């Protein structure tokens, strides 16, 4: 796995994270960690 993420992968991750967020509303830590990951880029 590459540490660098291409814009296409970012869009894919965002759409996946939105879908996960809808499914895993019981786990807010997932959303928080994903937001942190986005800001650290």
C-alpha cells in the first residue's frame, strides 16, 4: 500500500467513508479518525 494518496483515491475514500458513516453511525471514532487523516494530508 502506498502512503501517498492520489486525488482519485481521496474521492473514492470520501465516498466510502460517507457510506461507512451512514452504516457505522454507532462508531463516531471512525469518522473522527478519517477527518484527522484528511487534515493531516
